[in-house]
């Protein structure tokens, strides 16, 4: 018994994702593809008020403050974290709207 190609080949009636949206999501995926950045996001998500200061992230990650700041800068560049200066420290929190953009891929 042979099958026609139409019976086994996937078909799609929907249009592909718009190029600009694909590029935007690609930037998000590149930002979270780093293990340290994933750890930072997890720490922020589990923090008491879902925000934390760079100074509180160094010990759990075993990394220097400049290294953590570098990773936070990458996450902020794509909008995954928001920052707020309080005195000499910057506090970071997850941008939930931007995080949902990643979740939309799987719907």
C-alpha cells in the first residue's frame, strides 16, 4: 500500500511568523541561551519581591559583580529585565510582558 505525498507531508494553512517578529524573538532566545542568564532570571523570579540587586546575586552565582552586571545588561538590552536605581545600587526585575513574548511561541 503506498501513500500519496499529500497524506504524509505536513501542511499548514497559516502564514509564517513575520520576519521582524522572528528577529525580535530570536534576540530574546539568544539572551536566555546563556546558563548564567537563566540562573539570574530564576533568582529574580524567586526573590521575595521578584526583584533583586546585583550585590545580592554575586554570592549565589559565585561570580563577580562586573560579570553579573554584564549579563544583566544583555538581558536589559532585549527588555527581559527592568532596572531601577536606588541610591548607588540598581535593582532588577523580570519584565513579565516581555517574558510572555517567549511563551507565545508555544501556543
